[in-house]
């Protein structure tokens, strides 16, 4: 019965594993990108978003913008 040989490497630290993973991803042509997004758990941020949405809802060109969006978007392509 054939057995798979055990790896003789010593255990890697989490930092070494992550560095190896990043090397593999870069070898595939990928690069890391960091995204910063609003913290929706922060009440001040939520209030600012509500305030801005209310201001946008009162914009005088809303109807024209909505009509334009309806003509240019293709919801069937949203998959």
C-alpha cells in the first residue's frame, strides 16, 4: 500500500503563511488593494448618510435623472 510522504517542513507562522499566499497571488497577476468604506455601525456616519440622502431626494433634477437612468440601464445584465 502506497502512502503519501509527510512534509518535512517545520510549521510556519501565520505571517509566513500569509506571505506565501501573497506570493502565490502575485504570481497569478493579482495585486493587493485596500478599500476603506463608511463604518455603518457608527451613528454619526449613519446620520450623515441619512442627511445626504434626504438632500439628494429634494434635488430639482431628480425626475430627469431617474428618467435618464431608466433609459440607459439594462437590469437584465445584472447577474
